[in-house]
C-alpha cells in the first residue's frame, strides 16, 4: 500500500514526497526548503536510516515504523514556531485515537490503553514513549522554514532508551505506517488550522493540557548536569513547562529530559 494523504489534507492542498528508505525525513525537508520549496509538504518513509532525535540523539526507524516530516515556510519568529510541536502532538493523538477505535473493532485491545502527551513533545501509549517530535527551523529567502518531524513506533520500539518505549504493535494495535500517516496528515491539517500561525496557541495549549501526562505530579527535569525538581503545574503561553519547587517558586523550563513520579527521584543528580 503506498503512502497517501488523508482526504482533509489532500483537499486543502498539502503535497507529499514518499520514500521507500531515506536517511532523515527532516534533513530531506530542510534541503528542499533551501532549494526554494515553501510547503506545506510532507516527507515520509517507513524506513529511516540516519534519523535525528532531540538533544542530538539518533532516531532510527526500522522498516515498518513511520518517519514523517511536514515542511512549511512561515512568517513567524522561532519562539512562535516552536509552539507548533504541541499542535503536532495533538494531531498524532487524534490519529491514534481514531485508529485505535478501528483496531478495537478488529481485535481486543487493553481497556486501559490511554494515549497522552508528555512535555515537550512526546506521545505516550500506556505511559510509555510511542512517538517523538523534533522541530528544526532555518531562515530561507521566503521566511522561516519550519520542519516538524514526527517519529512513531508502529512495529518496533528501541530497548535502550532513557525512559521506556513501546510500539503500536506491542500495545495490540495492528496498523501500517501508511494507514497511520493518512490519519496523521488529516489530524495535522486540523490542529495546524487551530494553531493559526501562533494566534490559536491559547486553544492548542488548553487541548494539550487536557491530555498532558504527569500534571500535578512530582517531576525532575535534567539538562546537562543540572536538575530542577518539583511539581508539574502547567505550561505557559510560550509552551514552557512550569515547575513549582518545594519553596513554592514557579520555575519556567525551556528544555530538558523529563521524569515523573518515582522516576523523578531517580532522576536526581543534586545528591539530595
Ligand atoms: C525525539 O527525540 O523524541 C524526537 C524524534 C523525532 C524523530 C523524527 S522521525 C521523522 C523526523 N526525521 C528525523 O530525522 N527525525 C524526525
């Protein structure tokens, strides 16, 4: 089955470049942007051999997983563009929700399977990492080329990750990368529309918080050698995670590895 756009995405003019195998869909999208492509255009594959993850980690997608990147050239600054990651999480969650309902009709899936969104940009299934999102941006002649890369574990998940990972197959949802992509492209069209070049981030933030993992729980954020410990309060209007420390101070976090619950105390590096 070939990759195709969903009906909603196709009807509003999205385009698609699909590859049997490629190094990185993000790198491919950025190289098209440098050559004048303005998007919106998807770059997809079900086998990625030199994928990039956040914090300079590799993200390899073995055959059968979905690596997808959407390119758009925007007239917004990088801080606003960064909030697109929350729309991407919502788009994937919407697609997964739709496909899991269809999968349940075909075969039983665990009743308590729940998808949630983990700050900044992960999608979890049953509390384990199912998908990661990497935003990359570069200034080109026509504006800011923004690439939102979404990697989803469809048939396989890596074993050696800082937090446990899973795949759709492992949680009992038998779909193909191609089926997932069609649903994702429609989900993206919907939430990209709500985001509206950043003007709709207030609404995206509300929808995201309603699906957030770990709200109100103990959290540790590690970045380099530093850690911040406290309770996950909310995300602010810029998409920063707001952590309330035990002195009651609210600390905005812009980046880092996030650990919740008991893993939060294991994530301590401050010796306390
Ligand atoms: C993360 O580290 O959690 C983010 C992973 C993002 C991986 C995706 S797969 C599609 C796109 N192409 C890449 O090279 N990376 C992103």
